[in-house]
């Protein structure tokens, strides 16, 4: 790749280390307050002139390798002796300080197209709020409603009578089929499909006959949905994603699933039809849930787990046939011991036979001792 | 989400309970035949004035909680004593009755655009049947053929020399690459990709060299394909999906796979290159099949199973290394017993040692009894 | 599907068998050198007049069933006695011969649109190299750079300040968000999303607050990416895919992941945040890697494996909790023995009890022998 420039030199802003410490609510613990800082990056990616950070003690050892000119460090974290970074800023709350630093150095957001792009295709009886942006080649069918300050990206499809709330952002190429509803302050990443038909058939004779899927999808306020995730419309009523829930990429949510509020659903999870999640449920990546079960509030499902029955509120489960985390851990440890166990049992069997034979013969000395087991 | 209206009040139709019973081929078993019904929903989603249903006895207990005004119930299913729904309609075939009820109350389908939308880009030598609809911003390349009554959704891409049959529906944003073929009465949901190159490389020196993929994808009649599923073109010849097969969302079908007729392939399954499925095969969600194997007619693969060898016709297999369902179940039950088994063997080993030592010493009383095992 | 023509009759070329043998660098080992060959297909898909091939001895038995008129066969592979194919061409290097044969019979590639299609929407300050093709309904935002001879497919989205190199091909519907960078000679299949926000939140009170993701995605030269795969932008710096790496369909690569050069990442894999892959790493289909781990150069991860810790260079691991391949195989074999082991231990326990009781009673004959174990 010819001509790749520095990635991290972001928006041209330069701030003196002393001013930066103040802006981040921290203290300049070491270094020259006049040194200019012009960007932010991870410990491994940062270069000279840039700020980096140690988020917790687990990653502190990497600070010895960084080429950054300045580090933000939480007050209680010790840095490795090899760390030679010239400027240290100690802060009370690392995440808050990072948020501020990110805002300082972030490249400007790409400006949304103003108004309706001339190449966008907007149908009849469409109701647009104030300050709506509709990008190039977007298609908005008849009777769609869009709320104030909402951005409809390039090549988005909004089907017949769909509704999108205010301050929402649909990225390029999102497809929302007819009648589905999206709330306020929602972010939907490229390639997401809402409202595909639920997967339902009945075998009639030798053919699978489609069960009509006349319901919709409802995405409540403050939800975020990652790239290429799909959420199917309900057979009746609505497949629902509760307020504040965050969904990662390539997740499959089937018809009539009910997801509660503030859940975290990580990449490539699948949730089968009519399953219900309470609030604050967390699903690890690539987990799969069968249909018609209920996952209680604040339950946690481990990555790659298969869940085949209800999970009570607050429980943490994992495993191919998910069970409480302790049991699953016990089973995994036991499984590692199995090859040795087989050998132990074989030796034990031999010993018992010898003992039995000796007993029968009236001679009671076993041939050799073996105290494994 | 301000102003969310009732979801289920669907198309404004109102039908008296007596007329409804007759229309559904059932009998008014309880309630006032003049009560007006104006929509249909699931037991938990239904509200006053609406119809709901009990599909089988497994879900009958939920009928005690519903707020629906009327229920369709199969003749042989008993309702819970707490069920206070005013109107009951008994029917001989619940699925047939539901189909009719759905048709009565379903909201009208969004009307397809008429003809070729002015923003659609249609190439040269394209052959369109009668009554074809091509949506806004669709792209149809040169030499494409499209059959009668077929709907090409907004933003669909039909590559060079691809062929689509009659009475087929391609939803918004479907991408079909050059030369691929889609049959009659096919439904393809948004974001599906047909005809991406198969994943094949040979290592030449230190580089992976691409193996050309000059084949196509053939989708036979009456197939349905779910959102964001991908089916790769063959190296030579065709990757083929047989007539009447139904495929769910986010499924990956690799090059040269041959899927038979009337199969069911559930969400997030993956089928590696050149594997063959017979007819009426069922794959549970998130299953993975390696390449170059054969799954016999009517075989069933459990959800999340990994299949690494042929499956005979009619077999039901499951598990991480899929095996016949009974063996897999036996293995799972055995695995749960493993931690206890380890303890048992340890105790047994101790006992045998005591016995052996006692025997050697000429004293034969073991120190304590332990009859676990 | 009415009127389906032969799939394999590809570009109308006919070549005499003798000329074909010469063109492929092989020898006509059997058959009439004047027989005309007009296409190429797999052993099962080939018909009369077509060429097929036996790639290795594992598949040689299928040659007895083929209807092809000619076969390419490596010098050392024996054909089954039932093989009646009239023409045999023996070649020293089967893959090289196949490449040449494919090139001879391949249907012509669809011609890319010339220049910028009038329906494409190209922003301000866009820099286009020579001979760039931009397809219908593509959207190119402001300040984008595109290198020479690059093809931007229909309905592609290139976000603000994104950069695409030379001789690169973006298929229909690819979405690349702002500032992301794609190298030279890259191929990206339909529906791929680059630069969706990384999945990162902090719980503030009762709400998940979004962590800004201000980094980008960098795709280096000679990479290929399969349909509907998603690669998220970094929190800071770049999520990076190294030169020559090949990625299959529906793969999920999270923020800040660093993939080395010449890796192979098979369908539906998932790689969680900040994980690093060395060079020449191979991931089998549907594998999952947790975040913040390192997979060494040339390591191999089996299909459907879950990787929860570092993998050293050159190691081959597999299993639900991935471990070295031999251990995993040993564990799988042991697991199959578990039901029998449980029975063995039960029998052994009984025998030991009898022995102990007999010993206590002074009678030493066990009731029966059992030498399993």
C-alpha cells in the first residue's frame, strides 16, 4: 500500500501536556508541561507526539513498549520499571478521561447530507420531521414517518408504512421492511435487515407451506445494532428489542423474540423464535438460544454456549448444553482428567483381579503395589 | 417511543364471532356470536377485541393469562380452569383455521411498484416478462432475463446474464452476481448474496493464489432464502439449491454444495464446499457441515452440531462431533456423571489398597466400608 | 425451472483433445486426438463433450461414474477399472493444468461499466485514478481517493475520506465507512461492511454508554473478503488485515483486531476485540477467538473450535476449549469410552465390596469373576 500516512494524526489539534492534564481532570505527574500532544492511540499503535493510556493494571506491562509521548494512567496503577514515556498524567477516572481525550483528538464526523439528496427516491404521503437528512440512492416508500434530526444513510431502504423516530442514525444500506418501527436515538450499522419474514412452514403433503408472517419488528429507543445483523418480523404482533439494548454484528434474532431493556448481545449470537430475554441480559459471542425459553433479568450466557432451557434471573451459565458456570467449569476440569481416569480404572481392575485370584488360591500377596487412584 | 399505537389492530376489518367461527370451519363453543373481532395476535400479545389461539396443549396454560376476546382452540385441547376468554371457537385443524384467520385480518401487502421505476438502471438486451416490477435504484445488467409477474425490489442487483423466473420476489438489496439462475415462485429476503466466488486458493510459494470460480448458483423453484444468507458460485458447474428448500437467515453455503429438494436449513448454519444434502434434510440452527460429505434423505442434524462424516438417510444426529442422537444423549448424560465418577474411583482405589495391604499383613479386616460405586 | 440449458457449455470454444493435451503441458495417454472438447466441469457434473479431472487418488473412484469425454489425471494416480472415459490426458501438475483449462473454457467476465455511471453519486474533492469504473447507484462521498484500474461495483458505498488502491474490485453493495483504507489488488464480495463501529460500552448508572470508536479499518494489498463479512473500525488506530490474507463469508472481525499476512479465515469465524493473528494463520470454519489473545505464525485452529488463550506459533489446536490437536483427539476418544467406563467402575466397586465382605467373613471366594477393566 503505497503512501500510507500516519493513521493516528487525527484532526490537527495540538495541546500542551499541562493543558491536557487539566482538560482531562488529572495531574501532570511527570514530564514537561509544554510538550505538544497531537493525537491518541493504543499503547502498541501510538507513536511520538501522541497520547496513550493504561486502562488497568492487567495491561500496564505493555507500557514498557509504547512509543507514545504521554500516558494517561489511573491513580492506583503502577507502571513497569521499563516505562520511559516522558509525560505521565494521573487521573481519577480513566474512562471519563479517555472520553474527553477522544473528543479532543477525534477526527471530525463526516457531515450528513443536508435534506433529501436529489437521487433519493421518496414515495407519497411520507412525513419528515425537521432537519431530516436522506442520503443518495436511499429509497423511502409510501406512508413512511421519520422523526426530527434523523439521518437516513445512502442506499437505505425504508419499507411501506415503516416508522423511524428522532435523532436516529441509519447507516448506508440498512434495509427496513414494511410497517417496522424504530425508536429515538437508535444507531443501526450498514447491512442490517429488519423485518425479513420469520422462518415458519408447515409440511402439507410433500411440500413446506409458508406460514404467513404478518407481524412487525419494533426497535425501542437508544438501541444500537451492528453490521449485517438480521431481526425477523413476528408471525403476529412484534419481535421486540427493548430500550437501551446493544446488539453486535451478524446476530440472528428470529420471529417473536422479545428482548428486554439494556441487554448486551455479542457478535454472531442466534436467538430462536419466541424466546424472551429479561432486562440486562448478557449473551457472549456465538451463543445460541433455542426457541420458546426465557432468560431472566441480569442472566449471563457464556460465549459459544448453547442454551436449551430457561435460565433464572441473575444466573451465569455456559457450555455446549449450558449449565451454571460452576458446574460447567467442574465438567470441563473433569473432562481433562478422563484419559488418566481410564488408565487408573484399568490398573485398578487388574489389581482387584489379582487380589481375587490370590484370595481364591489361598495366597494373599499381590504381585505388585500400585497406589494410583 | 412516543405515540406507539396498537400493533395488532391491523386492517380495520371487524367480524362477528359467529361469522368468524363459520369462516374458520369451526364451531362457536362458548360466547356471544355477535361480539366483534378486529384482529389476531399471540396469547401474550393479544388485547381486547382480538382473536388469539392455542396451537397445542403444551401452550394451553398461557390461555389463563391472555387478554384476547376470543380464542381458536383445537377440538382435543383442554383449556386451563383460569381461562376467562369470553368467546371460544373449536376447530378441527388449527393450522388451517389460523391461515384463514390470518388472511382475514392481515394488513394489506405493500403494493409493488408498477413497471420499471425511473431510477432503476436496466442494461441492454434485458428480457422482461409480463407484469414485471423493478423497484427504485435496482440495477439490472446486460442480457438479464426476468419472468412474468416477478418483483425485483429496490436496490437489488442482477448481474450480467443472470436469469430470474416467474412469480418470484427479490426483496430490497438482494445481490445476484453474473450468470446465476433463480427459479419460479422463489422468495429471497433482503441482503442475500448469490454467486460470490467460492473460497479456494492454492499456496504458490509464499502467496495464496486464487483458484478461478467459473461456475454459477442455481436456485430451483419454490425456494425461500432468509436475510443476509450467502451462497457461493461453484468452481465449475453449479452450487444448487433444490426445489422447495427453505433456508433461514445468515446461512453460509459454500461452492459446489448440492442441496436436495424440500430441505430445511435453519439460521446461521454453514455447509462447506461440495457437500451434498439429499431431499427433506433438516439442519438445526448453527450447525456446521464439513466439505465433501453426503447427508442422506430425511436425515436430521441437531442444532449446533458439527458434522464431520456422511449421515445415512433417515438418521438423526447431534453433538459437537455429530453421532446418532441416542449415542449423543448417552454421552451427554455420562459426561454429567464424570465428576462423581472421579471421586468414586479415588475411593475405590483407596479401598483396594487397604485390602491389599491387609491381605499382605495377614489381617483381612478393611478399615471401613464404602459401598459407593 | 423451464428451459434450463446446459450449465457447463461455457464460452463456445471447442478444442481437439490432442491440442488440449499440449496446451495443458500434458500427454495424451489414451483416446482420439481429434475429439472435440467444449467445456470443463467436476466429475459428477460433466457431460459428453466436456473435460473433467481427477485431482487426487482420494477422488479417483468417482471417475468410474463420470459422463465426461476427457479426463485430466496426475501422472501418479491410478484410475478405477470401471472408468470408461474415452480420452485421458496425463499431466505433471494437476492444479497448473486445471488453471490453464479453466482459462480456456471460462465464460467471458462481465465487462465492467466504463467510467463513472451517470446514476452514480460522486461527491466533491474525489480523486480518481486512470481507468476507474464506478457502477450504477454507487455512492462516493467527499474526499475519497480511488486508484488506477479499480472497479467500484453497483450500489457500493464509499464513505467520507475513504481510500481505495489500484487494481482493486469492490463488488455490488459493499459498504465502506468513512476514512477506512483498502489496498491494491483487493477483491471484496457483495454485502461486506468495513468500518462499522466497534462494540464497546461502559455501564453508567443503569445505561450502557457508547465508547467512541474513532479508529479505522485498513485492508492491505492482495486481500480477498467474502460476502457479508463485517470488519469493525478500531477504537483508536486501526483494525488491520495483513497483506495476502483471505477471508471467507459471514466472518466477524471486531475492533482493533490485527490479522497478519497470508492468513486463511474460513466462513462464519468470529474474532473478538484486539486479538492478534500472526502470519499464515489458518482458522477453520465457525471458529471463535476471544479478545486480547495472540495466535502465533502458522498456527492452525480447527473448525468450530473455541479459542480462549494464546496459541503458540506453529501449533495446531482444536476443540470447544481449544487445546493441542493430539490432546483434543485423546479427549474425544476418551469421551466416547465414558459410558462403558461408568459400567466398568460400577462392576469393579461391586467386586471389591464382595472381596472385602468375604475377607471380613473369613471366606475368600468371590461370587463371580469379572475381568473387565
